[in-house]
């Protein structure tokens, strides 16, 4: 059986202090990387619904998308260019994978009308330079691209995906949170065709080589071996791409890059990524989905130290 990169959103429960919380978060991250639910600390996490049904507040078709964490919830904005106006939709996603209804939401001071679970929509005249999203006491200012409507980025992401799959190795640092309290930071190495290694800061570590894996708890120096479904690596963090647009340009670690946002209906999740304009490497990625707020910074492309079984 070949595992693929599929996120498994979780709600982390602090039942035994910060070590258990960290174990649950790294379990979520490993599940995301490998498609496996047998990550260290799995007992410390409670799976949330995948959120792929009608209760998931997806963006409207053709929208330019944005998303952010709001405590344990996610807020997203979708803006659809139309003749003489824009359709604006706010989506509020709860920690169990369903939309949050019954909220008072305004967009640029204009009350939004409910359009389903966690869905709030209105029409704004002209082409606004920005949209202020207000949900309860939270104000979220979203600057829209200067070039409007923004360019389609589907072809850029398709090429970036091919580059991902052609890599021999890469490394990245990750910050992962499930709400405003529970978070963890980790370092990862990926090596083709089926090797993964990670180390949580002050926490768990793991190594996967083919159909074998080794886990080590922060309280032990011993590696515990077990079997593992064979992985396919490297592959992008997303499953599918819709509504991809170029938000603008940026610089990451001295590299000129496109800043691109899109919605992944296969996860489902909102992404904002930075793609190197020369190499098409993914340099930075922010993903927002059910109780899973992830920021990855990538590097060491084809120059990551080899991953070997522990001695």
C-alpha cells in the first residue's frame, strides 16, 4: 500500500500536560505527511471529521482566496471579480470540520447574509483595494492584489508540483497549531523515494525508511521500531488545486518568488505559497484547515543529508 500526503485534521486535547499536547500535534503532522494514523502520541488526539460534506464552507467558484487562524477556528475570504462589483464571501470553519453559523459578519462595513453553514456573503460595488472582515470583535484587513483581476496561477502550481516530484531531497521547518494555545515547532527531512525524518523541538522524533519506522519519545534515548506503510516522497503538501491566483511578488531568503493563493478541495484547505520564480521550488507554505494551522519554510533542495535507520 502506498501512502500519499493527506491531512488528518485533529483536535489536540491536553490530558497530561504539554508533552502530551506536543505528541498529539506531531501525530497530526506525521499523519499529514504520511497518510498514517499510527503516529507517536496518537492516543493524545481525537480525529475530527474530514469536513468534505455540505457543512464545509467552501469558497465560491472563481474566488481569489485568503485564510487565517481565529483561535481554534479558521476564517477565510473569497472574492469573485464580476462586472462593476465583486462577490465577497467569508467562511468560518470550526474545529470539528463544520461551518460556524449564527455569527454577525460584515465585509467593508456591509452586513453579510448567511449562505449556508459558516458561509456569509455580500456584493460590494466597484473594485475595492481591500476588504475589512469583521467577525464579532475581530477585524481582519485583507489587501487585494493591485492587478485586478489577478492572474490565474494554475499553470505555475502545476509546474511547481512537477518540480516537487522530481526532487531527490529537501528539508523544512514547520510551525503547527491546533488553536491559540496548542502549538509545536519541528524540523523535517524528506528523501526520495520513501524516506522521512522529523524532530520536534524538545519532543518526539521519527524516522521512516521504506516499510520500517523508528520513533523516539523525549523521555528516552531508545528508538522503538515498527512497520510502516511505504510512503511516496517528495510530493506537494496539497492534493488538488482550484481558484489559484497570483497575489503578487515577494522575496524569500533572497529569492524572488510569486505569492499565490488557492483552495485545495481534496484536503480541503486554503493555501498561500511562495514559488521561486526561477527554480519553481516551493519556498514557503501556509495552510489553513480544520484545527490545523501550518506554516512551512523549505530549503536544502537536493542537498539534504541522507536519511538512514538509527543505530
